[in-house]
DNA sequence: CATTATTACTGAGGATGCCTCATTTGTAAA
DNA sequence: TTTACAAATGAGGCATCCTCAGTAATAATG
C-alpha cells in the first residue's frame, strides 16, 4: 500500500518534470504568447487536457517553468562557489557563473518577468528567485564574519548592485551578439572591493593574483553551469 | 489643400495620443493580458475596430505605449539635469530622477519587458529606451571632457551598473512597500566616485557638501518628474 | 444648397487558443 | 473475471483578438 503510493507519487512527479521540461522548450522557442498549450502537450507526448491535471492554467505552468529554472541555477551556483576561497574570489566566481547563466539561458530569464500576475498579492517574487539571491547574502555574511568585508550599510543594496549590474550587462552583451564576458565581472568585483574590502586585510591581498587565478577556476565554473544545463536538454521528440 | 492636410495630420495625431493615453491607463490598471481591446477602445471613446486604424495589433499598441513612456522620461530627465553643476552632482540628480520615476510608474516599467516580440529581429531594444539611456552617456562624456571623470574602461559597463542598480533597487523598494529612496542613490554615487573620479580635482570636492546640497535640489527634480507625469493623468472619462 | 467623392468610423462575425468535462482507457484490488 | 478507482483524452464552450462590409461624416464640385 505505502510502496504503491510511493511509486505513484514518483510517477506523478516524473510526468510533471517532463511537462515542465517540454513547456520550457516550447516557451523558449516560441515565446510565452506564441506557445500554444496544445503544442506543449504534444511536446510532452500528452493530450492538451492532461496538462490541466498538473497545472491549473498556462500562467501557473509558466510559474513552474521559471521556478524550476531558478532552482537549477541555485544548485549550480552552490557548486560554483568554494567556501575555502577568499570572499572576493567567491564573489567573482558567483558573478562569473551568474553572468554566463544569464547569457546562455536568456529566454528563461526574460520569462521570469512574467510570473505572479495571477491576482492575489499585487507583486511578489518567486520563492525560488529569493532562494537564489540569498547565495550572495550568505557569501557576504560569511565574509563579514571572517573579517574580510566591512559590515557597511544595508546588504540588500549591495545585492541589487551585484545582480542589477550583471543582468543589465548580460542584456547588453546579448544585444551585441556576444556570448562571453568582456571584463564585466572584473570591473564589478573591483568596484565592490573598493567599497567593501576591509582596510587592513590579514593576508595582504595581491590584486593581480586574483585575476590570474580566475582563469584557473573558469573551467570549474563552466562545469557547474553545464551540469545544470543538461537537465534542460531536449530529449528526442517530435510532433 | 495643404493647410487642410496639415489639420488632418494634427487630428490624426491627437486621436493617436488619446488612444495611447487610454491604453496606458487600462494596461497599467488591468495588466497587459487583462486589458481587453474593447475596454481600451471605450476608454478612448471609440469603437474597437478604430484602434486598428492606428495600431496594427495589441502588441504594437503596447509598443507605442511603452515608447511614449520612455520618451516622456527623456524629456523629464533633461529638465532634471543642470549642465553647470559638477558632473557627479548631475549623475546624482539623474539617478534620483530615474529611481523616483521607476518607483512612481512601476507598471509602465514592467510593460517595457514585453516590447519587441513581434517576429522580425530576435531581440531589439526600443528606440526610445536607447535615447533615454544616452543621457547618462552624455553626462559622463562631458565629465571626461571637463577633466572631472577618468576616461576609464568601456562606458557601457558604467551605464549598466548605473541603470541596473537603480532598477533592481526600485524593485526591492517596491516589494517592501516603500515609495521613497533610502540612500540607494547616495550609495551608488559614492561607488561611482570611488572608481571614476579624477585623482586631483580642480576644486577639491567636499563630500558632505554634495549630500547636503542634494536636499536643496530635491524639489527641482520632483518638479521635473511631476511635470512629465501630468501628461499621463486620466482626463474625465467613463464608459 | 444639392450631389458626389473621399475619408473615417463602426460593430457583427470569423478565427484562434485557453480551458472544461463527459467519456474512455489503464491499473489495482477482490 | 469482475469490480472499483484513478488517469488521460479531445471535442466543444467560451472569450478575446482582429477583419471587413457597411455606415456616417467630411470635403469637393456644380
């Protein structure tokens, strides 16, 4: 009885994952408005009506897709950061990971601006997005505890500088057809260093070392990114 | 003949402005998807079909609304800046103006993320948005000419820091129900100063003076903001 | 002023796509 | 095999965008 129920649950969740993946692809390809529910159903190998057993309507399906996306990002970001590194190295890794993710999954990012318009509370961010940005908070907080970062003003302001800059930069890079960072990250980290770094560091920071080091870590970050991207790759499928 | 045509043109453009204003209000109230074309038509005192004589479809109408919005913002921003002030004062005024505009017209900002999905080029920013951000470029460029700003790396990177930070901050403030800035602007300007200000300023900058001064300019900035908002206020109208 | 030509506007109806629900299919228990 | 229950289906209802044949308003002409 219990084992059976467990299997059912698994089956249900597996189907749901398949639906979300299919929807993710169709949304990304055709845009939210261009994506027809019947197409998403076909892409998932199901009938249209079946979608509504898993998600109340198109908006909720979109919310699920976007939620899954940020949830994956969170997992990848946690892999991309090494707690034993100096704080600003961690921030640089996080920035690098984030910018690459924004660039390589631009369509999903765009969709994020369309969540939560289903009545109820006027505007509220997705839980998964809040969980994601909390990674930045954690790095900075640890940095303060370690004495590497000044416990300056409001944390959220630094968070907005960090993610705001990276997202706008990603858009600019995308617009210019670039798929790679051009020193945006270095610029941003230098900026944060200027204002946040402790006056008298225990280990006197060698600035050049950080930049040189980052090349070494690049592969590692890209690995984390690719591992989470695999989850979204299209299975063999056709209508 | 020619005079008549001129009058026609005027009449056409007046109607079009009325349509865009009506659409602007209905979109903001009900959301893009919630806004029905027939409601917009009624709000403009017209029949549904008439809208299509002025804009090919709902998407294009939205584009026009958003374009008008940024065009108004540009006019306001140019009023908010005084070229004779020091460069960083101008940047502070621009930041202050921008943040307040984002906060007070949040719905319009949200809509901006929904332009340009009408086939053709994959992604392209609205002309009016590009014109708007060029104000920042102009201030910085003048600052470089005057020798107040270091001709550092890529201008666009600073632009993305500036607008990215302000937009994300606006979202955070909105989410917390605040309608007023809490030092975000000061923080951002201090940051830019650290990295962009010329090492040996002609007039040695008194940092406190800048902050104190800004209170004086606040009224002026809010004026500029309100003058452009009036253009969007609902005329007496009902269905 | 009457008549005609031209332009602007209208709103019923076609087309499309979201969503419901009566029916069918699959699966587990008796 | 039969019965009970859960899962899936897809035709059709419904709402909304958009078109277009017809109407009203305006300008040109006699």
